[in-house]
């Protein structure tokens, strides 16, 4: 494959991988596993994967006091809180709807960025937020044909996740990563995640004993963790290779892939209102994402 095509292949492959984690998360929680137990095991697995990766790259683990607050904020806003709400909603909502909701991250990130003065005001981006809001209205409306009566409220529960991710992105944009690369930040955040989630899961009786009766839900936890880790590390590579503006287009692929994987693996089918919300989200992403001043050379 030529160098010019490699970033496009990576964009597609990483988006498919990231989207795959969405139906995996639903499989993990829809059979009765509590979100807190799933979060604990996902954090453990992520620490294992990232530790191996860091040892292969540099062997440098950073735990100095100055970065612990960074790890804590990323752990809470990037993993623990959003996953707690997202996994709870995933037990009640189709995975495809969850994929559409997650795509709202840029639409939450923009108003937060304006308040934090991270991004400049641009009128066209307000249109993107409006389209995202309209998509949410369609998803919670009675015509959306969600699987259970009262499931619409879980769309609102699911919105906590993109709100948290929007805050996390702006926090990192404003404060920086204190000299750490993204893999080190993700490792430290998941170490904090293990420290917080494992005692909570054990104390609340939601701990998952994985080996007795290891089956599809437990395999889904592993699958979601592996997919997320690969996608995140690959995304970091893509940003460095092709630029942040090019890499930001992965949001389109993740949303479409999440819907596609849910249809293939879970047999989901959606009403016309859900498809309309899907289209509105994609149009909103086009308006919200920043325009490139100078596109990085994808070589």
C-alpha cells in the first residue's frame, strides 16, 4: 500500500475497530453484568495492554505527584463516569442508537470550549449543535420505535457520556498533558481507574468473577477492551501522521461502523426516525468540526 493511502486505510480500520467496541459493550451489560463490574475489568485489561505497549516502546512509567491530578481527571471524565452511564444505557438501548449518541461528543465539546475559551465562536458551528439537538429529539420521540416502553429516558442517560468526553477533550486542550504522550496518560488514567473501580465493585457486590462460566458476556468485555485500546493507540498514530483535522473524521466512521456492527452481530434494525437522526448527526459533525487552515500532508 502506498504511503498516501495508508492514513485513509488507518482511518477506516480504526473506525471499524472503535465501532466494534459498541455492540461488545452491549453484550457485556445486557446479560446482567453491572456496569461497575464491567468498568473494573475493562480498566484492569487496559492497564495490562498499555503496560505491555509502554515496555515495548520506552519502558517509562510516570507516577510523579504533578501528573496524578491529570490522571484523576482523565479517569473520571474519560472512563469511570461516562462508562457508568453509557453501560447502563446500553443495557436498554440498541447498540446502533448508542453509536449515534456517542457521535454527539463534538456538539457537547463546542459550547464547553467556548466557555473555557479554547475555541473561537463561529456561527456555522451553531448549526451543527442545532442538528445534534434535533437528532436527540428524534431519538427520544415516541416515533423512534425503541425496543421497550420508557427506553427513551435512557437516551438522556447515554448523553452523559459525550458530555464527559467533551469536557475531557477541552480540559486536555487547555492544560496539556504535562509532557506525557497520550499512551502514558491513558495508562495512568486506567491505573487510577483500577484503584477506584475495583474496591467499589467488590464492596457493592458487582464484581465479575470471569473464569467460572466464562462465556459471551465475558468475552465481550475482553473484545471491547482490546478494540478500544487498539483504536486509541492507532488514533494517536494517525494524528501524528496525518494531522488532527484529518484524524477527527474518524467520528463519522465510528458512528457508521457502530450501527453496521450492531446490525451484523446483534441483528438490530431501526425505524426511519433513527436513520434520520443518524443523518442529522453526520451533517452536524460536518458543521461542528474545525476547518483546516492547512491540511497536513497524508504521506
